C-alpha cells in the first residue's frame, strides 16, 4: 500500500497553488483558485457520500 | 512508527490542541462574518453604495478635503487620509493628538469629487468592529494580539503533530475512509482525520499568517525606528512642524515619482508611519499582489520636497503578504465563500477533536490504538 502521506502532500500542494494563484492576478488566476478550493471541498463531499455505514 | 515516537507526537498533539482549541473556535466563529465584512457593511447600509466616478472627472483639492473633515471635528488634527479604489470616496482619520490610537480616531468619509460628507458609521464602532477586536486582540491591545499569535502558533504545532499521527492511523486505510456504522468514536475520529487533512494546507497558511499578523505593531515599530530613523536623523533636534506644506502637492509629487502606482493612503507627520517630519504617501500597484506591496514615498512636510522612496524591508513585505493570505479577500466573492466553507470545516475539526478528547481513555490506550491501526483495521 502506498504511503498515507501521498494524498496529504498533493492536497497541501494544491492548497498552495490555490492560495497563491489569486494573489498573482485577476480573471483566470482567480478561477484557478476557485477550482482548487472547490476541488478540496469536493474531496470531502466524495468521502462523505462513499462513507462506510456498516 | 515506534511506540515512544507515537506517544511523543500524541502528547504534543493533545496538549497543543487542547490549549488553543477554545481560542481557535472563537477565531473561526468571529472570522466567518469578517470574511464577508465588506458585503455585510454594504447590505446593512454601513458602507454607502456610490457610482464610480466618471473617467477624468476633476477631483476636489485634498487640502480642502482635510479642512472639511476638520470642520466636522474641530480641535482635531489630521492623521491619515486614504482612498477606496472601488468608489469615489476617501476617508480622513482625525484625532485629538497625532498619536491617537485607532480606537479613539474619528473618521470622516468624503466624496472625492464634490467633497460632500458621505454618511457612514465610524470604523471603530458597531458589530463588525466588535467582532474584529474579539478576533484580533480580545480587546486587550498588544498583549491580546501576542496571545492570539501564540495560539496561532500552537494551532500550527497541532496541525503538524496531527499530520504525523495521521500516518499510522491511515496506514491500512484508503484515503478518505469514513466509517460511520461502527462506534460513534470511530466515526468522529475518521471525520477528524479526513477533514483535518483536506483543510491542512489552507489551515497551515491561515494559522501561520494569522500569527504573523499579530506582530504587525512591533514590526511596524521596528521599521519606524530602523529605516525611517535614517531619514529622521537629518531632522534631529527639530520640532515637529506645526504648519504643513500642501497635501495635494505631496500626493502629486509621489504620483510623479511612482507613475505606475496609485496612492493608497497618506500618513501625517507624527502618526508613527512616516516619522515626525514627513508625509508618508503609500503607493500601491494594480494587481492583487502589488496592491498590497506598498511603496512609501516620504515627502518633507515643511518644504514639500521628496526625501526618499525607501524599499520596504523583507519583514514588512512578509507582513503585508500575510494579510490577504489570512483574510481571503483577494479572489472575489467565490473565494470568500470557499474560504468560509473551509473555515466551517475547520470548526468541525476542532469540535470533533474536543469530542475525541472527552471520550478519551488513558494516553496509553490511545497510543495502543494508534499502534494497532498501523497493522490492522480499527473496530
């Protein structure tokens, strides 16, 4: 099984991109930021939908 | 991971979290409306909606604007003037003395074209100001700020130790595992882990930049004494000027010195931002990044001559960059909404952490649980 830290590393990297992107400019830079943070929230929503209720 | 290492990280995570959780809850709860401060003030009428000024429309003379403001508060002195980049308004902060602290300042909002006073509440009154003070310094001034900064650093330590413990917990699980059908404690533990890791990067940056922001006052003072002190040395022994040169001309000089920038605000002599003998005209760029990277232009307040355009030291640049990264106000309304959702997720991480602590067993039991999770599924 792969390291449990792979996903957190990707998430941290994506967060950094999202945080910095909107600082660099408007328009497309803002959109990158919105997409990244929406993606993070989608990760949790997906985990919740696929939760193990057994 | 070895038992001794697990125990060390568990104890770090437990105590750093416990000490800061209540304050972090306060920060997250008060931060939520503050994210939408601008929108709330517009909706509540506290920030008047004015149509943008027509391009090229002549602006009223700045010295006249200051005189208008001082008529509203006779006996006061001007402290700062600043512009709203999105509306034809400017504020003039006044106070009884040049070193009046922000809570005691009196502000007049003026139309930049006509000089009419725009009805608006004081920035240091009302619910939003109350929430801001609760969020930043608990109404305790610098000690409160530094205390909240320490809580921010503990939060960062809690995040790092939480990430270290996430490893053994998740070694035998796929990412995003949420087991809600077994014990209630396991469901909260999985929720804590999933939400904690999803918000990790964001929370680290917001926590760290929040802690940096609490150092604003000492950093500004250091900048004053180090860098501005150099320019003040030429005026050693001279009293602060009582008759000031034209503000309008000072801003025009600064504009000419930095033609690609626009003035954000001006500090008057003695206010702590530009020494005792200068106007500090703080210029800003036009992008989300450069509009935070102020470039001070120091104008001799007696002669109106340009004295210097000092580069901000690195620590001031770090401080100015920390502000948007903490407030989330640089990517329009959608980013603010996402910021608020991440804030709510952080609140759930904190509450789930508290639940897990209330349902705790001994440290030995918890360490054994983490050890077990490395080799088999938790029930």
